[in-house]
C-alpha cells in the first residue's frame, strides 16, 4: 500500500469504532486484514470477547450530583486522565506507513498509555523519542516476548530502560502461536520493509535435534517457552516493574502476585491463541477477586464502546487496553484516526458515567452491573 493525503483524512461517516472497522476493511489488503482481524481456530473466543461485554447490563442510578466529575485514575504511581491504554500490536506498518509512530503520537495527544510490542515495526527508541516531550502523555510501557537468547533479551530490556520506558509487560499466554486459519488461508507474509526491527541481531536458534516420533513442538520449540523461573530472572535484571499479560486463571493470578508481579493484564491475546478460552469479561472478576487488591488488574479484549470501559471498571479493572480498534483508526487516517478512536471511547465513557450516576470511576462498583449488589437496597435508600 502507498500512502496518499487521503489516508490522513478521516471520512465524515465514521461515528463509532464499528464504523472504523468497516472502513478499515476497505483500506487493508487481504494479507493485512487476515493478520489483524483474525483469531484462532473457529474464532469462538474472538466473538465471545465482544458478546461478553454486551451481555452485562448497566443498572443506572438517577438524580445523583455529577458536576465536577472526571475520568482520572491512579495506576502504578501515576495519575492518568482516563483509564484507556493502547495494547501492544505487532507490525503496525502493515496498516499505515507511519505505524507505531502514528499510534504513539495519537496516544500522547489524547493522554492514553502506550504498550509497544516487541515485534513493533518501528524502533523502540524512535517511539520513545516521539512521545517523551509531551507533558500530557500517558505511561509508556514495553511489551516483552522472552527470546531464546537470554543475552539478547537482557540487552533488549536495557534498551527499553535507557529509552525511558516505565514498565515491562511480559506476555505469558503464547508459548506457541495459535491455529490461525484466516492467516493460513491468506498465505500471510510480511511485505518488504515491514518486520520486527527491535529483534535485529537476534542470533538464530539452533534447530531441534529430533528423534523419530518426537514432536517438533513439545521436544523442540517448547524447550524455550518461559516459566515462572524466567519471570524471576527477568525481575532480577531490571529496575522496571514487570506486569504479566495473558493471565486468565485465578490460581495463576495468585501465583503472579506471590512472584512479585507489579500488575496483571487479563487477556486471551484477542482470541488469537487458545480458542474457546473464556472471554476476558468473564475472567476479569475472578482474577480481581483472586488478587484481592494486591496489584492493579487491567483487561483487554473486545472493548468497543465507552460502556464497555465502564463495565470493566465496575468489575474491578484499574484500566483497559484496546488493540484492534486503534489499528482500524490507524488504517483509516494514521495518527488522526487513532486519536479519533481514543476520543470516541473517552467521550462515550463520560456519557456512560453521567447516565449511570457515576461522577468518578470510583463510583463504578459491582452494583452498577447487578442491582442486588447495591448497598442501598439493604439500607432502604
């Protein structure tokens, strides 16, 4: 795809994140569309991520004082203007020539946090340089896949520290890729000029020496899969807080807290790894209960409306991350498109708060989703 001035202008008919998705399909070729939009297997989890948020009703309270309300939250020692961050998405230059730079500029302008993928198609240093001068920007975190070469991984962590990233987000739910039929049907490949630039210089891994009857996965690739010991090792080589992304099971959440994780991200990789894994809206309250407030819990997967953000906060999330919608905005209009996606979510969140009687996000309690949980029912108010 070649860039044209039109790709920096937002079509006036786009009024929602769903509109962004429909329009982005016209901008992306089949190769890029299969990569960004597809899920694993029969895409049951991909669809469930969306439908689970839809299934949660909001029980509004009326006539409450709302003047002076706000969307601010606290996260890892910082005050954020709102609880919306951009999830790590690889190879964003597949969607627009400006790629991760456009994503970062938009996030900084809208006060959103950015989690940069290890497999970004723009260098981590360039992204950091783009956003650091903006005083209103949100947090800048680096998502990490542990590489087979520990020396290279340590050097990558040191680069992130030197560039000014404020936390590491270790993805723990993808020891291998999911079965992605859409990508296979499309014959997905990276076009020339797009690749994981931050992994340049990574020594190749030695091919497994397999005996007859052995599995290339279990007897090969998975010998390099991260374990809890690797989490401890990562914490030992960095001064940055380490969050674990991809936690769904409450037992894993408790073990992560015991291991010293600074936070958890409830995620099923956007439905791209294990199909039929639970929707993140289903897993979120279980993880929140398991950690008991010991660390912040964030969530991604299927968030498409400001009402979804409010529901996540009512379920106990400290913040949310959005991935695909930001990519659709990027494909449609570069940085302006991403900024529009963030603005829509922020505006819709404020409207949802006003219409449910929430002056601040501290008012978004479980009672917002289940009237039986409201203490007012027991007190008679």
